[in-house]
C-alpha cells in the first residue's frame, strides 16, 4: 500500500511539474517567423487570411519577412516594392510623426531603423486587439521598401 501511495505521489508530482512547464512555456511570448517570396505565396500559406499580413499588401510586394507573437497580436512585416510606379499607402493609412509609434517588438536583421529616410503612417487595423495596438507603416522615401508593425499605444 505504501509503495502504491509513493508511486501515486511521484506521478502526481510529475503531472504538476509538467503542467507548470506547459504554463510557463505558454506565457513566454514566443514568436513565429516566416518569409515569403511574394504576396501570392503569403496568401497561399494563409498568412493574409489569419491577419498577420494586411489585406492591402501590394500585389507586386516581394521579399516578405514576417514575425508575430503566438499569444498576442504584435507583429512586424517588411517587404520590398519595385519603386516604379511608386506605391501609395491605402487611404486607411494617414501620415503621422515617427514619435507616435513604439518601435517594433522584435529585433530582427530585416527590421530597419525607420527614424530617418522613411515616411510614417498610422493605419486603421483590420485586427481587433486587446490590449489596443497601433498599426504603423513606414515607407522608405525611394518607395522600394516598407515596414508594417503593430505595437502598444504610446
């Protein structure tokens, strides 16, 4: 009987430990990174439908790099554009000062410093988030590169 009780206590201890590990892992702010050759590849992978990539992404966007939280809505998306003709952000994105935005949550080599040489826009976001996030767009002045990200309200 004592041997059975000890085995049950050990099994219970392992179950509690495994649950705690799973709980901590779930709260760790894990991120998922993805890269797509172009918009059609991102659409085929479901990234637009799931909301990580905005529906207004230009049809001729290429070299997409995207990162997002698995347990939240903060995300970042960089993409290249042909530059000619110059892409105009959608009407849901309005000019805004760079100071209006927190920087992207993620540190990735493909996320540029947009403080200089970029025009900034605050976009109406398709994703409803809690807590509220700001959707920001930075378009390089030569029209060949853009960064879209969601960050906490400043």
